[in-house]
């Protein structure tokens, strides 16, 4: 099963990152107020980036790396030329 790291833009301009194995269904859940607590208070406007991973473990590691970055580097994370720092 393929997992996906995604980045949403919320109505307040903030980014929200998460992982899922069904991006379309997860985005619908966020839109309907059944997603994460943050997106219930700050509904998403659009999906701005996503990236596929072989399994949940890889996606979770990528999510943690993405969330540790400053805002101005989050979109770069989805570019194939970006290499996260080794912990």
C-alpha cells in the first residue's frame, strides 16, 4: 500500500502537513470538518503539494522532517532536489 505525505494551505494562510493512504478521502474529511483538530478550526483551501512513499513508516519519517522545517522551506521539501539534513 502506498502512503502519501501532503501539505495543505488553510484559510488562515497556514500550512498543515499530514500522511494518508487515500489523499482524496483525507482531503474530503478535512473539508467536512472530520479531519484533524487544526483543520476543523482552520479549514483547508487546497492541497499544495504531495509526495508518495512506499510505506507508512517512510511517510511518517518524511512528515516529521517536513514539520521541522521553517515555512519558507516546506514547499522545497517536495522538490526532488531537496535533501533533508541527516539527523
